[in-house]
């Protein structure tokens, strides 16, 4: 294995935005990843999950409606997952996150009904009726439309108007949540959990630059990674396409022609500009952590400033990883993605307090 491939093999798991269009390999049952019971500061199993699907643009999606034992009236939350083929619980084929299932637990403990669903390429949704060839035509705008359809389902089941829902987005889901908010949803509040702090391709470039800075890489490999990344981003922003002759390593990290539409559409949004359009006084939660290898607290400064006109709870964690799992004294590493760690105690306390204030 060359030094470049070795570095990518170690670091690629820590790159947040590794895929745009869903992968066929990610299609599997949402409960297909056994997660050991390692304890939780959240009251796991609160309420009952009901499997329920919805249709969006002629495609079939499936998810779980979590109804608490004592549901609070007039409030419900839509949970949106991060990048790639992520299922309703926050897992991928080789990623144990449980972020959304644990968030549903925390919300239910405060009496808040929630809905979470399998993205295309994951869980019971699978390819949702698309062929493999059609996956390249699935864009970020489609993803937002699908989230809006999920919000409509949640509204119909709970009687809470879409404009009054809470919307909770993790990682890439934070960007989806912000776009939904500008469409009139999320009037009950918006939670941005370890969200994209900048334009999509700028974050990809920053993450790839971290890989390219590995002193163990030959200078020629570092130069090629940097040059190919710049060339791909320029092409996406000018023509919406990705060159077919990029280094295979970059294609493994998501800069592949099949992802061009998704990446170009997502990159058109600046999270800070979207945040500036949120209603004044909107209840907002923003989280970051010192042990998040994907998004740093410093990178969120511009987004944090743009949220200044909202009713912002700004949570700075010390021991949570990107998936909001508890690292405690352990250093962060790419292995965190597959480790069955408990939910972050900092996150559990923060979300419980924020959700409790919303439920009143």
C-alpha cells in the first residue's frame, strides 16, 4: 500500500462528507447493525416506535414515529440524519452512530413525539424505487423535498402544523434543516447538531487538506491531492460536473461524477446565510465538541454569529465525538465511528434541557 493510500485508509473514515448520492452497498435493514447495550444517560426505550412510511416524488420512504408514554400536546420533532446512506437510527453499513435513535429517546423523555426515516440507500427505504443508474440524478434539492414530505407526514399524524415543528439536524442534516426552515418549517425551533459550518465543498476541501498535510506523504502526492481537489471544486461550481480523471483516492472520498449533482446543489447553500434568514427569537440549539474530528468549534464561529438574532443555546462539548458518543478521557480517532460507545453525557443533558424548555 502506498503512503497516500495508507493515509486515506486511516483518515477517510474521519471525513464527514464522503458521499453525496446514496450507495447501493448502504442499503440494508435499519436494525441490521447490532449495537451492544453499553449504557446511556438517556432513558432508552421511552415510548413506542411505530414503523410508518411516506411517499415523496413517487418514491417510498420508511421510518419510525416515536410516541412518548405521555406525549406533550402541540409539539413534534423531525430528525434529519447526516451525510451518505444513513438510516433512521443514525447508522451506516460500517458506522455505528445511533445518534438519531438516542435523540428520539431524549425527546420522548420530555414528552416530544418524533419521526426519523431511512435515507435513500439505507434501511427499509433501500433505493426507494430508483434504479442504480438513477442514483446520480438524486440531488440535494430532492433530499430537502423528501425531508419536507416527512415533515408533512409528522404533521398529519400529530396535528402539529409543519410551521410549528421542531427540526433537529445532525451533521449534513443541519444544512437540510436550515433549508427547510427557510421554506417555512421548523417554526417551533431548530437544533443544529455538529452541523456543516461552511459551504459543502469548502468543508470537503478543508478535510482533504488535513489528509494532504500528512508529513508521511510524498510531496508529489500532496500536490496532486491539492490540485485535483481544486480542479474538482472549480468544475462543480462552474459547470456542475466532476472531471473523470481525478485521482482514485479523491473519488473514494466522494468527489466522483456520480455525486456531482448532489454536491453542486448542496454547495450552493451557505449555512451562515441561511441562518441569518431564520426568524428573530427562534429557539435554536447549536452544538460542537473539542473531540469532533469532522467539524471544529472554531469553524462554527461564522454560523454562530449568524444565529445571534435567534434565541440561541450554544453548547460547547468537551468529550463528545462527531456522532455525539461519549469519549470521556479517550482521544478521538477514526475508530470512533465503529465503536459501540454510550451517548455523550454532555449532549444528553443539553438536549434534555433544550427539549424540555420547548415542551414547557
